[in-house]
């Protein structure tokens, strides 16, 4: 399937062990970064409210602009993954 981000035609990201994500690798990394910048209260609110989460994530991306988003994704993609199981 296609990425859940409106207007994005990238294929959904597939992670070994976790299966198919709702978004592509680009937007998944961007979303992880965005979530990392939020307070615990906001994270709890957005996790319970998909509509609010999507519009806040979209507003944040639009405010940053494509170039800044690309830089974040590049940085995230180069960081070693630190899985603690």
C-alpha cells in the first residue's frame, strides 16, 4: 500500500519483526523525530487522537519546510538504531 501521509506516493515501510508501517520510511523517521520533540502530555494526547496527531504533524512539517525535513531524515537515517529488547 501507499504511505498514509496525504499526497505521498511512497510505498509503506516494512520493518523486520514489526511488519508493515502505516507510512513510508521517510515519514516514519520524520514522525519519530517529531514525537521525540514533544512532551509526554502531548504524546499521550496525540496517541489517543489520530486526527489531532495528523494535523499537528502536517503543520509542523509545513512550518519547517521540505529542506529542513530532508535534513532531519538524513540525520535520522545515519544514526545507528538502538534497540533494547
